[in-house]
């Protein structure tokens, strides 16, 4: 950065105007620009704490809003093919992600003690990010598979008694074609759950999001719904 700006003695001599001008001349994508701003801010904060700088020129860099992510659900044909071709353990992982919207870390920690039965059927206590638990209703067939495993973790391993989240993600992703991953299975769940009755708050609760704004990024509105809306507007006009 200092060489690009043209500082003669190093980054501590870079002023805010020079930094803004240099960053503005870069042909960067939006996310790259956001990463640069974040890195520059952190670098100069460290410099101030270390006594190498007295101010943070990166504070004057314009804020960069993140690009709006697009929901990318795993297509149904890809999911069905993956389930059919997977051995029992990996098939169960696939189903938990695609039919319950669970993250890889949540799947890795599924335990028999987390299965609950009520008058409406079986549910699973899901241990989410940040220590936040949620209760997710289970399809009958999925509940039966989990109960058949017996006591203990559903996926035993060396990470505190269960498989690591990274390994679960790898096992699932390698069953999916192309660039689809375990995370796109969560997008599949979000999209299909929203299509049931258009209740974004219900989908938010099931996915374990703190905000419905985040949940919206997991829902792809079907092209057929968009087309019906356009046609309805045309009829009114």
C-alpha cells in the first residue's frame, strides 16, 4: 500500500488524502474494496497501539456497503441424486441440512439427548452459533433415523466426541455436484420453507438467524411467483 501510494519512508508517512486518492484509482471489485478498507483500519489501529503512528488515515476512507448476496439453493435434482447415492451416515447429514436447515457445526453436534417428543411429534434441540439453541421440528422419517442410532452423538468422532464441523461439511459437499455446498442446502431449506406460507419470521426461527434481513438472503423467490405478479399488474392496468 505504501509503495503504491508513493510514500518514501513507509506506511506511517501515508496521509489520508493520498490514501483515498490511491484507493480510488484501483480497479477493485466491491468486496475487495471493503476488505482493503477493513485491513487498512486494523493496520493503523495496531500502529497507534504500538506507538508507530499517531493517527489513523484510513478513518477517512469512504464506507463500502456490502454487495447484496443472492440466494443460491441447491437444485432439487442435485439434492435427490446426492441422497440416493450417499451411504447412510452422509445421507443423514444431507437431510439434516436440506430438510431442517442446519449448519455443518450444528449437524456435527447432534446428540440423542437433544431429541424431544411432544404431542405433535419429534423435535431436535439444535445448538446454534453463539451458544444459541433452537427447537426444530423433525419429519417423522428423519426422527426415526436419528432414534435408531441409539444413545450418544449421531456422528461420533475425535472432536470432543463427535466429528468436526469442517469434516461434516467436506463429507456433504463432496456428494453434491458442481459448486453446491452444505451451505447451499440451507438456502434450499430457506427457499422451500418460505414457499409454504410466506412467513419469513417462521423461516428466521428455523434457520436460527438474529434478523429477518439475514433470512431474506437465504430465500430465492421463484420465477413463477415473479411472473404471476407481473401478469396480475398487467391485468389491473
